[in-house]
């Protein structure tokens, strides 16, 4: 009789490349808020506008310079690294090795 394969429920995982892509943005928000440039709410609003590319307060599009200042290239690089790791099977190898919670 053939051995039956069992299906395991997918668990919670943290994609490290994506989290690493967002760290410059979070660092910029904390830096702007603590140095007195803006408060926390204004710094978060500025970062959100930079990521999306649209300023809801002034109702206008934001240029690429502000998007680079906020850290959009790092976020895109993190998503790209995660996508490449998935396509190359690295995340599957990490899962088979038994490392819990973490993926690239």
C-alpha cells in the first residue's frame, strides 16, 4: 500500500525581505518625529503620502524625489527579493528545514 501524504495547514510566516524593505521608512518616520521636524501623526502622513505617491492633505501628486526620500526603492527591492526567493524555491527549502515563522 502506498504511503499517504498528509497536508499541513499553512502557518504564520514573516517575510524577512519585505520587513527589511520597510525598515528605512519606519526609521525615517521615527527620526522625523523625534527630532521635532514633525509630530508622529504628520511624519506618518508624510511617509504614507510618499509610499502611495499622492498627498491627501494638499490634494496633489508627489514627485519621485519624495518617494525616494521615504524609501520606496527599498520597499520595491524587498518585494523583489521575496518574489525571487519564492521562485527559486528558497522559501520552500527553509520550510522543509523546519525553521519556524521565517521566510525570505
